[in-house]
C-alpha cells in the first residue's frame, strides 16, 4: 500500500514527571485499517490518543495524523479526525436528531446539506427510528452509536474510539463493532480503537498492538500474535 499512512508515529513518548505513560511508540496505520490499541487501564492508551489529537504535548518523538503534525496543526487535525470518547456527552433532553444538528451547526455544515446528511447518518448507525426521541431514553449502546454518527458529521478520514464497547451487552457491542467494520471497509476510514477487552474487539481489528506500562510489547494480526503464544492469545486485564 503506497498511500500515505493515516496515522504514523516515530518514537513517540510521554512522561508525567517520573511516570512513563508512553514509551518509544512506533505505529503505522493505513486507510481502511482497524487498529486495536489493547492493554489494561493505565497502559497508556488514552495518553497516546491525546497526543494524536494534539491535546497532549509529546515528551519525545513525532506523530503524523493524515499527514498533519498534531503539535502544530491541532485545529486541522480536529477538523479531519473523528473522536468518540468513552462517554460522549449529549443533551438528554434533546432528540438524537437535534443533538446532531447542534454538532453540525458547530462544524459549520451548511443548512441545506445538514438535513440529508444527518438523516443518512442516523440511518447508517441504526437510529433512524429513534431519531425523534430524547437521548435520555437511549440505551448506552444507542448513545455510543450516536457518538459515532456525531464524529462522522465532518466526514473524517480517521476515527478514534476510546473503549467503544465498554459497558455494552454483547448485542450492543456487536452493533457498534459492525458499524466500525463497515466504516473501515466501505468508507476507507482508518480506525484506531482503544480497549482493554481483546476478546470483545478482536473480530474487527485488522491488527492490534498490546500495551503494557506504556510500551507496545507486541503488534500484528490477532492470528500472528496468537501463533507466537501457542495458539492462544490472552490479554490479562485488571480494571
Ligand atoms: P485508562 O483506560 O485508565 O485511561 P490508559 O491505558 O488510557 O488507561 P493512560 O490514561 O494513558 O492509560 O495513563 C498512562 C499512565 O500515565 C498511568 O500511569 C497514569 O496514571 C499516568 N497519567 C495519565 N495522565 C496523567 C496526568 N495528567 N498526570 C500524571 N500522570 C498521568
């Protein structure tokens, strides 16, 4: 693949005083790829995401996101990268549709295209039928999917999701992961997904990186990693 990587890092690192949150990270994620950032709480996943978004200054190394340097072009990164935090805030009293309209307005989407785009996104994430109900009536999984629709309003080339399946029942998790899979394969969006539950997310990950104490100790396809571990790969998690 000779396309520019969607995400690339070279020796990226972050220290908080004596704590090494991320150490010497080398990543390369292609358009259309779903990369899983796997590891227990405190392994450095969120810190990595914050550096890629330009929200945290690296202590060393470099990153490029859609060719941009997040330390100098954070606003442009924000325009072109969708971010779904693990607990996206919506206005519970507003409907799903109204929440998306609010974001679309903030993003400066022109009113003529806004309606169609929101309708098609609500359909894409499976919320069309509930679009006119207040978000406070939505399940956690529905909110998660609304978060993805919200992040897709700007038609991003990269989508970053922090713990997208956390707290979801198996059906809700499957719905979110199916959506992620479709986005990567049909829209060629690069997806970076952080999770501490390998078993839950591995079906959609083209590759995963295993993080322990700030270091990516292994990376590859789940099959490759499992082969190195006698056919089974278990990521121990403590929360
Ligand atoms: P979680 O899922 O809990 O967010 P994580 O894998 O995302 O875990 P990070 O939040 O990136 O891990 O944290 C990595 C390490 O850096 C941890 O030891 C954490 O305590 C430390 N850390 C993170 N943010 C700060 C901060 N602002 N100040 C000091 N230490 C921090």
